[in-house]
């Protein structure tokens, strides 16, 4: 069982608080949506939760089977898909999957060949990622999240660049392969998170500029 616990978290850039006194608690099997308009701080919060960016205030705790995980080791337990994260475009799909799964273990329910089919990329195995369409790249980003053996999945705008069929494919991934994960979704599109048990609105944790 994995858990993440943020106590009274706050992040400030210069004189402006992005969020303040924000609580968040999630564990395996739970799905939480982080909502707010563009520029509200959703991506910033995900970066703090993945220990890519330090909090200004508050405490962040992770645990696995009730044993604490040091913040510097949390990368071993999470996967993330976000618009600001780029894929190594000089790799072919085959090379990238081999590279990625040298660091993360592949879901034992699928093998590499089946994975490519589930991503609808079977005709692009030896194609450089630089030649992928934006939708193909997004499916790849989401696929390596849901098919990696990592208990925490962080998703930022998960259906960007996906058409209606791609959005349904994403929702099927959540149902079929995300049931036992701790899933945090930053979004302002209800189609990406309307299945979540909890919704955390960043607008509730804003503070005015410092005097």
C-alpha cells in the first residue's frame, strides 16, 4: 500500500502564493482530481508532489507498506505525464521502451509486444519518435505511466492532443490498469477526471500577494 500525505502545503514565487495551507492525502486505489483554471498552479503542485520542486511551507510524507520513503527516493515509486515533459525524439519506439523499462518494471499482465498493440503503435515500432504525431506521443506518455509498475501516477492534462477515441482509450486505461494505483490528475476538463472520488480545487487555497 502506497500513501502520500501533504500537510498544510504552500508554494510561493516571489511575492505571490500559488497555494497555501493545502492538505492532500491519497493512497493506493484512490483517484483525486486537482482542478483550477490555466495558470492556477496545478502543474506546480504536481511538481511539488513529485519532489521536483520544494515546498515553501508544509510537510510532505510518502510511505510504502507503512515504511517511510525519503523524498529523494520517491522517483522510484512514481510515473508522470505532463505537457512540459519531452520524449527523447531521437529514439525509435523500440529503443525508448527498452530504455524506459530498464528503469521501471513492466506490468506483468502484458509483454512488450502486447504493450505496443495496446498503445495502437504497432506500425511505428522502428519509427523515430520525432516522426510521431502529437496524439501518438500522448498515447506513449500515458502508456508508460499505466503499464509501469509504479504505485503513484501523476497526470497533467492527460488528454491533450487526443481526439474523442483517444479520450475514451485514456478512460479505459484508468479503469483497466489504474484501479490499484494512487492517481492524481491535474485538469480543468471534466472528461479527464469525472470518475475521481475527490476533487481538490486550487482556487480554495489561494492567497493574495504579500504586502
